[in-house]
């Protein structure tokens, strides 16, 4: 194939704590990019955590923040598609994505992909109603459908045909490292502590408040929360309010999330809903025991040391009491469908197939 296929990736942000960005960037960085040209459109986050990774791997970045009224923003997107020609638009945002996919169709973009990364459209009833209405039009303007899991695909697309793109990670980047464990536990002053770890955007969906409440049942444990988001100040104040602030470490967004797993003794995700959480895959690559809420799809389970527990503080307390970190790697991950070295060119093959068939 001589022609370069021009691909626009629409992502909410390039934050190191953003799971959607992690998934798409993992594929981009590891795939053979011959005959492909990538542009990343960033919508609503000025965290530049992955900018250098994208640019070092030959990608371009366009910042399309909404910093004007809705009519001006729509005109801005119209002009963007009018002045830039793409063969494929891969949209990773379901709601704002309606504008991008509309103009992609208007300007005759050949392949228009809508990618479902979650099993629910919102964590608020009224937002869910609004988003479900919007998604009717978003799906109409797309002509191909991707999902991070069967559960996420069924939630958004129902009986429509969709392609499951696994949330893969680089095993070598995330595998356990004893030297890093000692170094980072010293840095965060948790050398002799049992550390409960969580990585994710600080928002209602990720439910970090549940973990802070859990600490009241676990007086000898510490909690590390990695990431930023709209509830950052609230969660910090709440930890103070209930008297556990000395046992919660808020790091904000960090660039070395792959290394921080070595600090933890157990990885936890009390999310209200997810598609298939990349951080859950990363934690298993590190060999960590994991406790997930029972709303998270069982498709994420790779290793045997993973439990799905309903969001009941007493049940989480009992299960964390029984957890111990083993420092042996589980070879199941290496041979699983979540290892990027095995799956890295699956996305490229699908792009080429979709482009050539249209």
C-alpha cells in the first residue's frame, strides 16, 4: 500500500491517568506505523502527560478545547475538518463526539469509528438521559463501531456489529521491580506500611470516596490515590473531615504510573461503572492482587488473584484483611490477549481492512 492512511484520533485528554488515552496510546506507540499518519485531537484537558510520547513516535497533536460559546465551537470544528483531510476518524468520546462525527460525515471521511469505553453513559441520572439521547445521533454519524469489551459494546451498540479492541498494555513496562518498590516506598514515606492503591480520575464514577471511608475500618493501612479530577479538593477535605488525612497520599497526576504499581500491596477499583479498566490490566501485569467492584466486567480478569466484590465496606474490609502481595510473576499475563506485544498490530490490520473495504 503506497498511500498513507491519515487517521484522526479524538481523545478526551492525554493525561497519564486517563484510561482512554492509555489504551489508544499503547496501540499507537507499539504498532508498525508504516503507511499510517496519526493526528490526535485533544478536547478538554490541558494535562500534557503523553504529548512527548505521541510526538516522539511520529504523531501530531491538535488542541481543540472548547474555549468559546457552543456556536463558535461548532464553527471551529467545521473549519478544522474543512481544512484537514482524513481517511479515518477514530472517535473515543461518545457525547462531544457527535459534533466531530457529524462534520467527518459532512466532509466525506471514509471511515468513521465510534469507540465505546464504558458500560454506562454517566453516573448521574439526568446526564445519563441527556447522553443517551445524544448517542443516538453519534451512532448515526459513525459507520463503524469499536468497544473495549463485550459489555461496553452491548451497552452502547446493542445488536449492532462491533469490533472488540482489547485494552492492552506493555508487560515489560509494568512488571514487578523490587528496586523501584524500595525507592518509591521511601519517597512516599510508606516503607513499613501496607498500601492500598488506586489510579484514576477523581470523579464520582471512580468512587474514591468509598476508599477513604474504608480506611476507617482499616486503622493500620495507608491509601494512595493517583490522579486528578473535579473531586480533588472535595476528597482531600473529606479525608480531613473523617480524620484519616495522615493515612491518605494524594499524588495528583504523575508521569511514572507504570512504576507506582510497585509501591502497592493491593490494587483496588471501587468504580460505579467501567468499560474495561486499563489500570486493572496494568495492575495484573505487575502481579498485584486486585479487588474490583462487582460492576466491573469480569472480562478484565487475567490472573487468579482478582476478586469482584459488591460495594459494601464490611465486605471490602474482610477481603483486604486476607490479601497478601506475592512477589512472583504470573505467566498468564504474558500469553493473554492483553499483552500489547502480541496484539499491537491488531488495530493496524483493522484500520486497513476498514479503509480498503470502503
